[in-house]
């Protein structure tokens, strides 16, 4: 009976932890088909059988094994996603810098043109006696 109580507590904790992970990932899962190809296949949750104490104890063992495998898989997925997101972010930053530099050059060129034109008009106005 002690094993059943401890396993029940563990199952509740496991459910709380992974329901939080699932809730965060469910919205983005529907939007994209990205997979962590370097992490292998996602572990499949086992069926829980509890018709007898022996079946229940076997289910606890299978759930415990699944929990370990799922945590390893989840850590791999998170690490691969982080690496890919960082690479995308760095690429985007490089592209943004390139666009910004081009835009700043145009703005600087136009400002210099306006300044030169204003100076030329002011000089012409003074030459012609207009204030």
C-alpha cells in the first residue's frame, strides 16, 4: 500500500509538471510542424492498468520509466530549439543591421543634399539681395 500512495503522489506531481509543459507548447504545435530531429522519437506515454495490484505496480514502473525518458527528450528538444532560435535571431540581427545601415546611408545622403541645397539657396538669396 505504501508504494501505491507514493506512486499516486508522484503521478499527481508528474501530471502537474507535464501539463504545464503541454499547455505552453500546445498553441505553437498547432501553428508549426517543427521537430527536434536530433532528439529521436518522442517517448510514448504508457497505458495505466489497475485491475490488480500487480498491474498497478507494473504501471507505476512504466510511468516512472516514461517520466525519465520524457524528461531527457524534453531537455533535448529545448536545447535544440534554443540553438535554432539563437541562430535565427543572429541571422535576423545581421539582416536588420544591413537594412538599417542602408536606410541610415540614404537618410544621411538626403540630409546632406538638403543642407547643401539650403546653403546654395541662402547664398543665392544674399547675392541677389533677398533676405
